[in-house]
C-alpha cells in the first residue's frame, strides 16, 4: 500500500490568491462605498474574516487531513474538515483515468487525477507531478492487465 499526500505549494498559492482577492475587494469597497462608511467597514471586515478563516484555518486543515492510499486492490481517499470522509474504489472497477494539469503544475501542485468507474468517479486532488505520473502508471497498468 502506497500513501500519497497533497502538495503544499498548492495550498500556498490558494492562500496567496485569497489575500490578493481580499485586498482587491477592500480597495473596491473603499472606492465605491466611501460615502456609506458603516457598510464599507462591515464588508471589509467580512472579506478579511472570510479570507483569514479560510486561508489560515480551513485550507491547512484540509491539506493536512487529506491522504490518498493506493494498493493492489483499491484506491482510498481520506479527506474532510469537520466530518472525515473515506472514498474507496476497487481496482477491478476502474475503467479509465484522466489527468488534469494546469500550466506550471510541476511547481504549483495543481495536478488532478479523475478515476472513472461504472456509476462513479474519484478525484485525486493537488498531487505532486512525480506522484501523479506514478499513480497514472499504476492505474494504466491495472487497466491494460484486464484487457
């Protein structure tokens, strides 16, 4: 059984994007809502509270708790924030796999694998490029053995 974890670079990029988004929303609120000070400060507080809550608490918790296990019999994804969830798929059920990678995925960690089977699919998110290639090789080999 092989254990894979999520690449932390993806978490850092998402947190950076959240900070940029909160700063842009703050600037827009200052420009367009300066005559409505109470509304402006309330919205700015909501933007920054949401960005800090999501970027400092929820996103690191998600990246820390999500683990992918691949064995010769099944694929298992353990994930969740408050309630933990375990998704499983038998290797015999796998029909085809798709890899989705964004530009500069080797650096950013935005590599995803979608494993499809009859009646369902399983997403393996934010993988390292080397881990993604290894998982694709394992799954392609398993599919080709059955044909």
